[in-house]
C-alpha cells in the first residue's frame, strides 16, 4: 500500500488564506464574496477559481485573458504573503503523526496537490522531508477531477494505482482518485464526499493498522 495526500484541507487549512485574498480581489472589483462562495473553490485550480469568483460578481466574460492573468497574479501575491507567515502549529490534527507512522511502516508517501504554492507551504510546515514524492500544480497540466496528479504520484512511487490510497477533502479530488483506479479516504463531511470508500473527520482518526484493515 502507498498513500497520496492532498494538501489544502487535508494537511493544513489554507482555505482561510485563499478566502482573504479572493475576498479582497472581489472588493477591488466592487462586490462581496462570502465564505459560502469560497466553499466552491476547494480543490479547484487558481484560474478556475477566478472564473467562479467572476461568476459570483456577475462579471463573467467582462475581462480579457490578460486582465484575468493579472487578477490571478495579484490574488496569488497576497496569498503568498499570508502563507509565508505560516508555522508548523497550523498542521491539522494528526497529520504529522500519521505521515511519520506511514514512513516508519515502509509505506510510500506522496503529495498530490493542485497548488503551485505547495512546496512553500510544506517548507513552512517543516513537512517536506516526510514525503517520498511531491507532485503539485507546477507538475501537472490537467486539474482534478482529472487523475493526472495522482497517477504521476503513483508512478513516481513505483506503485500500481490499485495499491494506492488517496486522502482528499474535496469532491473533485475524490473523483480524480476514483478515475485513477485508486482507493480513497475522504476527510470531512461524508454527504459531500459520498464517492469516497470511507470518510474520517481528520487524519487524527487514521492509523497504519486501520489503513491495512481497510485495504490490505
Ligand atoms: C487547491 C485548493 O489545493 O489548490 C484550491 O484547494 C486552490 O482552493 C488550488 O485554488 C490552487 O492553488 P494555488 O496555490 O496554486 O493558487
Ligand atoms: Mg483539498
């Protein structure tokens, strides 16, 4: 068995920082962007997130691609300012212990994240050394629910997809794992993550024994 982890919402709650930066962009454009709107951005790539934000503001098709690239760059500059202040205390409950236990058990560990900022976040959290493989938004061309990010992770681990388990908090990520032929554990609300094999509230609920009982 090998394990592939989404980052945002699984190992750390970066959604609050994405929200601050997207809400400020919406403010500059003259509309309100609520926390409920922000839920729609989980697991969604940066440019697809911008399209959702513009739709919320009734501004679809109002900007050129160049203007959109500029807005996404502004948002990202603010987001990067926020995440570079992060500390290891922000690692979600149980995540570090579970990653450490997997490695001690000789289980391959990969990151499979849509974020182009994943390496910065892992470094800030001091988690980089716990991963055998890191596949992030800089290494893929197709966003989740396409399985590319997880298939590349499995390949780099030297594992068959059927011998991999993905940990995901977003419906698009669960679908990506499924389409890649992998097992999948949802982190969060089972009604949102209904296509997962199994759901837990947090990685604090996971142990190596439980993983083996489920899939080995
Ligand atoms: C995902 C987040 O992990 O990464 C999304 O859930 C985010 O909300 C996406 O849009 C892309 O992140 P970034 O850091 O490349 O803008
Ligand atoms: Mg996520």
